[in-house]
């Protein structure tokens, strides 16, 4: 499993960014996917999750501002981030987990323990 994030950068408060995660080495559509972030000196925080069937879940801190989506044909996961705040500054990681089969609707908090993750992309929001 290989996950490669891109799209991070520096923006001002209120700005937008779109993160992408290119996945390879597995059947993309059979895995649940998500994003987590980690700021210096802080614990990992699950940001958003998307199940095999497209159901989504978000951390309260980003609900209404971030949107997770995926394109199974392109093996790519996205995170659209709007109305960014300085507290969103962190390294953002893409993550994937196949689960144990059957119906599984991951919550955003589950993403921090997903089996696979990428190297991350930095997001910096200035005041």
C-alpha cells in the first residue's frame, strides 16, 4: 500500500486548500479512507473518514468547513478545506484501512489508527 499526499501549502485565514492522496498497491474501492493531522507538540487528530460506500464523518472542529471525497476510478482521495483557521495548521496525512470485512462505517476518530498512512503534506494558516 502506497499513499502519497499533495496539495498542502501556506494560506491566510479564510483561505482554501485542496489536498489529494494518490493511492496504489491495493484495490482502492475496497478500503476505507481518511485524513488525520498532527500539529507540533499535539496528538494526532482524526479529521475526516469516508467508507467504502461513500459515507462520511468529520471531526467537530472541521464540520461544515472540510469535505472529504474520493474518486475510485482515479484511486485518489481528496480533502477540500475551506474557511481555514490558524488552528488548522498541521501536517496532514492520508490513511487507509481494509477493516475486517462486512459493513464498516468509520468515524473520523478511527482514522488515527488506520493500518496505512502516507508521509504527509504541510498546511500552514497564517492569521
